[in-house]
């Protein structure tokens, strides 16, 4: 039977009606939502967005590129272009306060209103140059691209225009270093008045006084580094990550503590820029040299409150010295945090590695400076010199208000070396009458593993206040510096070797001195296992136990008495001490000193200042020279060094402030100057002497632009030095070692502007140095009494060709154009420092 289904029609109609009503309700809701969204879209489209445009110019109306223009809440920001213009668009209507951030210019503010009636606005700025606008701790990059630097922190610890510092400061910018292709610090000094090389190491003469090894520290961003001190002075720092090199002439002890009286070298590293910039270079040149560098910088965030910079460099070179090739690598990342408009942080980590040979200089044969090629060396193929430096530099600047700021910096520097070398023992063997005298050199062998640590902490407040009509900029602060050597450092020294021979089947051994015949040089892979090891010398024991720390408390007031007259007053109290158990219950040898400083500037004209100053110097000695003087050739303790400088002169800015000029006259006196005699004790330690010395001189320096397309760096120095009192009687009345009486340098670059030659540039330059006295006396060939000898004077000419097209730049440098055989310095006949022969470098660069 088939089932039949029955349907209720009324029920179906009811359900259809309900379904219809539900569908209508849902449709109504959907239409309502879409209508609302459409209304909002139309409303949003109808709302007017505003735009602010403007122009930023300097004091003389010139366009300023790379100036940050920030809305005060930080939501909107931009940079000015090459024409000084900026745009902030897609701004909701309302009131905005714009703030300019600039390195070297006063902060400026503008408030504008964007309304429906006026949705666009113009905000132009004309900024006033002011060193007070610069961070007191240098955390922002330098925008300028010329040979001239307008300001410095090394002269006063505050960002002060060079013309207003009552002491000479010489500056070499990265632009000049790039044009001269200066890869190491030693390549830079020829551009600084009164600075010459003492040797080919990181070792200079500044105003007559040695600045290297134990008599000068290299500052990094105003903090003491490990460069140029102890073992590290054998390698000059690379310039790959340097923005500029500053030389504060005369003692800087009131600011930086134990500093050489001739001057202080401060290396300022490149900081991030808010403008995106990238550059790469590739170079090739003489001595099988290959080099590459990179420099990238810019903002990491849209708000441009995090900036970065990465510098890198690599070089492989055989150098002009035989058996002395080298490879270097540097990596230097830096980050700047613009935390707020009042707080800025900067951190940089720099790694440098070098693998090559330690060049101890040219040995002089038979007292004839030119008897052998300048490439001649004692180094052996099995020698090596591997060094690594690391440093972390962090800095903070915080502005509490418009008159008070706090600044802090920290530098942690590590130097590591792994050395195997054959070097002179500073004596000849003249026992064989058949050999020419002074042609058989006695050697010593070193195998050394060492690591050194230098740590700095600096903190200070800067207050700008007015008392009546007098304006004060007061600095109050403290520094703490600590140096120590890794206790696991070790050294193997030998002066003899075991010689094995076989005669008639009989094996015999004898001990022979390590020697090098300058007439028949031998270069081979040496076997140090046959060398006779000497006991660890006392001087190396002193070295690995080196722990010292120094604290400096200082105050300074830069006073603007009148708009024309400025006075600087400063003082520092230095507390130096070491940490060591001397076995008799004593743990340290304190050395303290009060160090005053005073100076004034007077504006003779708007662009010309007269200045005069007095500054004191102090250098504590390594504690072992006081505790164990007999180890260093003296029966009584050595005395700490003291010094002072009197200086006066003129500073001016010419050609619309594009050219900076300095003329200065000075006198420096130094007491208890420590001098290495070049002789060794039986234990192998250096023997020292002390003397009193005086330096008087005049310097002239021009740096900058005469025309927009004509750049100039020119310098001349006259420097008369004299040893007034000396432990070594023969030294009294002599000029100071490696201190030329006359020296000078020139670099002039001209870029063509005519359409057919546009992008082409030529540069000529060079430097000259008068004769200089050896550090140590030499023995005549006839065996008579020791006498002083001199490095001959020299003049070297350099030329360069530049060509720039679009983002590419090409340049060729030819140095020592006339192939002069000369000596940049040295110590005696055992360690002379020849200059490089004629050489070239070709570079292709690309900027984007």
C-alpha cells in the first residue's frame, strides 16, 4: 500500500510570510551598514588634509641641506633637500609647532594653523649659527663637506667655534683625508702646522716634543684610547671611520690629565646622519696595494629617531719595505638614538685586525744613511705581527632645560697582539777586522703574546647662565681612567742560538749570537727552537703587572664679559695611583697635581679674534720607574714630568667664513722629560735619562675655501727647541730629538666649472721638513767619542687628478713625485724610518 502525504496550506503561507519579513529585516540592516560606510567614506573624502612647506637657510641666506624639521609630538618629520626646502603633507587640520634640529645652528620653532579655509601653510626658517646648539658630547654626524671644520669639543669640552677657543687647534677633515687618500694617521700629519713624524710608528713630534709610546695618548672622541701607548704605538690608527683629526696645541692637562706638552691628538669618529647616504670606494696602487671602503648612513625608522652608520675598510699591501706585507680589516657600526628632543644616545663598536710584520725600521750600514735600499729590512719570512683592537664607545647627552645639560661618555678599549720578530739589539759586532765596521748587527728575538685594556668614564654638566651682563658657560665634571695588562701575557726572548755541526762523523754544538750581516743579508724560515731562551726580563714583569688608574676633577668657566671679550678659566686636580703588591706592604705609588688654565679672546673685528692663554701640563710616570729605578739605569727614582705653555695669536675667518686662518706664537717649558737612551741593561730593559727642555715658535695655518671650487690647506711652522738641562752632559744645548726648526705643507685643489671640463679637478701639494737631531748619539767608524748625527731635511711633492660624473668619482694620487730618498724620522743608526718612494693610488668611488 502506498503512503500518501497531506499538506497544511495555511501553515505554509505563515512560514513564507515569516521568511519574507526576516529577509527584509536582514536586507534593511545590510543596506543600513553599507549606507553608513558609504557616508563615512564620503565624509572622509570630503575632509581636507593639509600640507606645510618651507625653506631653511643659514645666517647668510644659504640653503641648508639635511636639517631635520620635526613636529613637536614626533608624529611627522622630514629633512630639507639640497635647496633647503621641505614638505610635510597629509596632515589633519589643526595647529602644528615645527622644530628644527641642526648640528651647529640654534634650534628654531614655528607654529602654523591648518584650517578648512587655509589647508596649506608656509614655514620658513633662517637659522643662526651657534655652538650651543651642538651636542656637548658629539653624537650627531657632521653635515659639512669641506676642508674646514667650524667647531671643536677638544678645546673646551663644549662645542665651541674654533675662533673662540683661546688656544690653537688644527683640524683635518675627512674630505681632506679622502682627497689625499690618507689611510693611516701618519698620512694626516703633513697637513698640520708644527706636527712631524718622530718615526714611522704612531709616533709624532708636536711643537718639538715627542708624542707617542710613553709620552702621548691618542684621544677617541675626547676619551683616552689604547692607541700610541705601550706596545700599541707600533701601529698608526686607520682613518676609515674618522670624521676629522684634531690637534690641540700645547698642554691639554686641565681637560684631559696627563698629556704631552706639545699637543693632544683627538680622533673624532663618524656619526650617523639623518640624511640617507651611501658610498663605496675601490682602490689599487703601488706595492701591490688593494683597498676597499664603505660608508653607509641614514635613518632606521620613519620617525628618524634611530640613525645608523656603518664604516668598513680592507687593505692588502706589500708595502715598500721588503718582507713587510700587511693586511688590515676594520668594521665600525654606529647607532644614534634620538630618544626625545632633549636626550640623545650614541653607541659604536669598532673592530680592527692587522696581520703582517712589525717593521722596526731601516738598519744603517757603516754609518752611511743611504748605503742600502730604503726597502732593506731585518725581518725574516717566519716573523709575524698580528694585532686586534676592539673598542666600544657610548655617549649620552641630556638637556634638562635651555641652560643645563648633562653629558656622559664611556670607552672600553682592548689591544691584543701576537708577535714573532727578529729585531736589532742596538749594537754592532766589530770583532772581525775583515768586515766593514758597523755592518754586522747584533739581534734579539721576541715572541710575545700580550693584551692591554684601557677603560674611560667621563661625566660632566654644562650650565649656561647670565650674571648681570656677563654670560657664563660652566663645565663641572670628573673623569676616571684605568689601564691594565692581561696577567697571562707572556714573552720569549733570545739573543743566541745553538749551532749544530758534523765533522768526521762527530756531532758538535756551540752557542752563537744572533746576528745579521748587512753586506750579505739572509732571509729564511727561522727555527726558534734552536734559540737560547733568556729568563723573563724584569721590565716585562713590570709590564704585565701594570695596573693604574687616575681620577680627574675639573671645573671650567667660559665667560663672555662683553660681546667682544671672552675669558676662559679652568682647573683640574689629578689623582694618579697604581695597584700592585711590591712585597713590602705598599700597594700603590700616588702622583697628584693641580693643573690651572686661563685664556682670553678679544674680537678685533667681526671675523678676527686675538687670543692669549696659559696652560699647565703633567705626566705621571709608570710606577716602576719610581719604585725600581735601578732596572732602568738610574740609582734614584725618576721624577714626574711637568710643563706649561704660553701662547698668543690671531684667528680669523675669511671669504664668507669659508677659510679659517691661525697665526700663533708660543713658548713651552718641560721639566723632567723622560728620554730613552737606546741602550739596554743586562736584563734587556731600556735605560732612560731625564732633561729640561724649552720650545719656542711661530705657526701659520690656512684651511678651507678661497673659492667654492678652490680648496686649500697650507701650513708653516718655525720651532726652536733646546735642551736646557740634561742628565747626559753632551745633550745640553742641543735641539730636541726629531724636532725640525722649519716645516710646512700645502694641498691645493681646484675643480673646473666650465661646461667642457665640469667635474674635472687638479690638486698639487707636498711638505718639507728641515734636518732633525737623532734621539741617541752614534759612534764614529774610527771609534772616537760618540757624537750627534742628524736626519737630513727633505721636500716631497704630490699631485692628484679628480673626475666626478653623476654618482661616480675617480681620482689618482701620485706621491713623492720626484722619488726623493728621505727619512721621516727615527732613533739612531739601528732604527731609521725611511719615507716611501714614488707611489700612486687609483680610486673609483660610487655614491648613492
